[in-house]
C-alpha cells in the first residue's frame, strides 16, 4: 500500500524472507453464515445458494483471514447484518497487517479457537436467535465479546481472489457427515458395536459400497439381490439429496432401474412396493428374520426422515437390524446440517461425526474402540467410545441377562462376586478373604445368540529369559488340569495366565464350579502369586 494508490495483495504463496510461525487467522463472517457453519460442521463455502453475502463470498470453499486485526471495510462487505470474527489457528507465514491471506477450506468448526462478537448485545442477540434451533450447535465454539478491528473504512483498489483448490463439495461433506451422525447415534446404543466396528474397518469406496458393507456387517448372510436392492436405495437417496420433496414413486423407479435386470424376484419386490405405496396391500413384515436389505429399502420408502425412526420401530415393528440400516441412511439423507444438536455436541462428538464422514467420503477405514471403563454394582457397564483415537461418547449399558445369571450362579456356588476397580471387570473370589481372584472377561468370539466369557487368573510374570524348566512346568500343569495356560502383555510385562472359556447359554452351577476349581488348582500348582496392588470391592446380591 502507498500514499498515492491503495492496493491489496493476497498472500497466496509463502515469502522467502518471512519466518514460519503459528498465528490466528481472523475470519470475518456474517452472523447468519456462522450459524450455518455450526449446523453443518464446517466454515468455508455454504450449503445454501442464497447464503448471506459477506467478505468470504468470493473465496468459494476457501477462507479469507487477517492477522492481528480486521479492517472495518472487510466487515462492511456484502449484505447488512451482524458480523462475527472467527479465530482459526494457522501455521506458516502470516500476512502483512491489513492484508488478507486466503487458505483452503472447508475447515471444521471444531478447529475454531473462539468467535468474537462486537458487544454483549450482539452476542445476546445471536444466542437468542439460534439457541432455539435444534440443529444449530451454538455451544460448540467459545463465544466471547472481543472485537479486534482496525478503523480502515476505505476498501483498497480492486483485487482478484483466486480460490484455493477446494476440498470435496460441501454437499458431499453434508451427506456423509449425516451418515456419520447416524453411525454415532447407533454407537450410542450397544446392540451393534461389533458390527459397526467391522463396517468402519472396511467401509468400501463410494456410497453404494458403503451401503453394501454396512448391510453385510450387520447380516453377513445377506443375498446378492438383497445387497443390490439396498445399495440402489441408498444411491437413490444420494441422488435426491438437497432437493425439495420426496416422491415415493420416483424413488422406487430409481431403485427399479438399478435392479430390474436381476430377475423375477427383483421385479416381484418392485411390484410389491408399488402396491404398498398405492395402499393396495398391507405393509409386509419388516422383521430381521430374513431379507433385511430389501425390507430396509421399503422402510425408507415409507419414512425417509430421522423423525420417523421411532414410528418405524414402534408401529411398523421393524427389526433392530432393519432400523439400524435405515438410521444410517435417513441421517445421511437429512444431512449433518439438519441433524439434532445432541449428535453434534460436545465438540469431541462433532469431531467423531466429521471424522467418520470425511473418511467414508475418501473410502478410508475408521478406527473405533468401545472399552468398558468400569462396572457398577448392578453390573451396568460404563463404556467409552473412541473414534480415530479421540473420545467420542460415554454410555451406560445395562447388563445383559446372561451376566445377571452368571452373577447369581457365582453366588450360588459359594463364591464372592467382587469388582476389580483397576480394570472395571467383575471377578470371582474363593471363600478365603485373600483367596485367588478370577477375572471375568469378555470373549472375542462371544455373540448375542451364544454369549461366552473367559475366566482368567494370573499365574506369574514371565522373566526376560524364562528357563526351559519353567516352561515345562507350565505345560505340564496345563496338561494335568486340562486348562489353558496363555501368555499376554499387561502394563508392558509378559504375564502367564490360566483361563477357561465359559459358554453361558446353558450355564449351571456345577459347570461353573468345575471351571473355577480347575483354575484355582492350576494357579496353585504353578506357584502363581496374585497381584498385591489389586483393589477390589464386593458387589451386592
């Protein structure tokens, strides 16, 4: 900038004489556009064609930010209305004072450090205007009365903004973000944790493969026709995403175009759906006993909004797997921007939703862990769900019937039921006050239809160079008592344990007693010493 001519340079490339550093990009936004960002999860670009015009409008999906302060002329660009200043941490050389830098977007709203308002009245007006909206997560970003503005009312001479290379279109992010919200809502329950982990480990590339992968994670026996109908239904949803209205016949016609070549069974299903739409026949079963893919597709024809999920389960008696498929699909069709605030707060949950959406869009796997942090006296499991290494949600899971039965059998056999506070697992204590403690652990091969637990007791910590005599002793003891002896790593050390797998579908007291006594004997014979640091407490009946 000179005294004679005011001009504006956009810092699009790093300058050789500037040192890289961390700085905060101050991004001026129309307040209405910031509210849309809180709903959709991203700032940069817009889902609305009629979004309010502001300083960011020429940047497309990119963002324009200043260092240190925002000139007043940038706040007056575009349509009238309140403005906010969003602070986004950046790396690299900051722009000169008064000069905007353009950087790629969209940027997750969870990356925003704070949002500044002109005064208390402006902040109060924003909260009053948008807190009532169920899809605007107003609590995601710290709101402060902070106004780093420089009085420069005159806009510099003409300048051209060359938008940076854009990320996937906002509509894609909104659709797959909605899919992520549906997955997180399912993870908030407990019935499909294993199936959802399998799906996210190998989701496929593209919405058709995503749909197919989710179906087979829930029901591996699904037929190829079932898979084709279901994936065609989800593709048809994607085709209609963002458009007004939902014509059931047009939706069914799109599915028909994809599957009609698959034979008479596919044609029969399409004709049956047409009769349901025309109320010529009653709605057929939506239970889980068979054909859940095509049943879920029909369920979407009947109800394509998240608000209809309760009715689907309660009045149409849809099975839990059918409901799970529909939950993911209708949340995707609604889009993240219309998802309930409860699925987008706190910030860690929004990050989890965005992570799933972005990775599904890119065809990448998502790491999900569901770990039990503790078990309460009534056997309620308090679990932590982490997604891509970040805490997403906590949940309390009521004990399955088989765990309540196991607790009763342990007590009937004359043992004490105690809680290992370190691991959060329940365990079995022999009659003596300082008797051996046998931990009850989930078996990886356990399934709802055939629950299995492992009874595990520590034997010894293996030294760096175990002798042949020690190894022979362990193998001999395992053989003598017909009990598995295994090696696992605990707190960086190799621990030898004795264990027995216990199917619970037909468990009786004598069977439990048999396994417990064997474990106690092998532990005693092998010279195991219980951990001195173990803290346990008794559980009531």
